[in-house]
């Protein structure tokens, strides 16, 4: 019984690893390498150089804040999503650990951010720096995040994918420039950004969104099997 279960777990782990490796390989080939203005692999129907810019030249970037926790009014009867670093999953944000109230919104500097906003974690520990998230509904955030407002030049899921691909650049910057690893809003504004036409961005986004959905499903299936094995181990042994 457990041999069959272990074999099933191993098979799902192999599938997950193959999909992860495929995504890594395609990221490296579908985004231009350093010094190049075109990617190694191009989706059918697209040509020409990509645009090289900086985040601050393309986007409006802001951050949020933390309501005074001693003022219970800010967290009572709360129904406004409030994004923190721990909510960032390098993907779509469907829910937040905490919410704030309309009173907090009215009496503090915190602002509502529109859906399509992409977050970058600026601090919260070395492993947190550069983590990302994408809003699918309006929300607020704390001061540890840079919030990159959506616009009509760069598709949000494309930006999310690009920033995830470049996450090591954030970590290198944080490790080399300061005693305590972190990045600043200025670092975000000056961060290099490469992008093609909006139409090509949508095609790239669609490709990686499908891969990400497959990865999520495979991770869930693997975790279900592991949980099942653990449950049977606890019930089938004294």
C-alpha cells in the first residue's frame, strides 16, 4: 500500500520538477539576455527590438502604511484587503491575512490601490526581498511594499512574470549596497525594465499564466498525496 503511495508521490514530484524546469528554460529564452534587445525565442508573428526603460519612467510607484494597532477602530469591522509581505506569493493575490476598516482608510495616509497593481517587497528579511504579487481586486498595502500602478503600456501579468524572472537582481542589490539587506523605492524606480508591444506582452503573459496554473495544480496534487500518506501512517501504525 505505502509502496504504491510512494511511487505516486515520486511520479508527481517528477512531473512538478519537469514543469518547473520548463518554465525556467522558457523564461531564459523568451526574455532578452543582457546586452540584447530581442529574446532567443519569439512567439509567432512578432519581431523587432524590445523597449529598454526603467520602472520609474513607465509607472507610477507608491507604497502604503500600517494603521496604529493600538487604535482598535482601524481593525474592527474590517473589510478592506491590506497586503503585507507575507501575502505575496509571486502570483495572483486572492486574499490577505489581515484587513483594515474604512475608518483606517479615512484617517490615515493609506490609499486604495486598483486591481492590476503589482507589488515588490522592499524588506522583511533577505528571503522576502523581491517577492511579488498581483492584485485582482482593489486593496491597500503596508509600507514594506512598493506598489506599481497599472497602465496601458505594460500588461500586469507580464510585469509580474518579468519581475519574478529578475528576482536575483533585487537580492544582489540588497546584499551589496546595505548592511541590512533591503531595497528602497528609489531602487524600484531605477530598476531596468524591458518590454515588447502590448500585443506581444499579452501573448507572453498567456503562455506563462498557463504554465503557472499547471504548476499550482501539480503542487496541490502533490501536497494532497503527502497529506494522505501522513494520515494513513498515523492511523495504520500503533
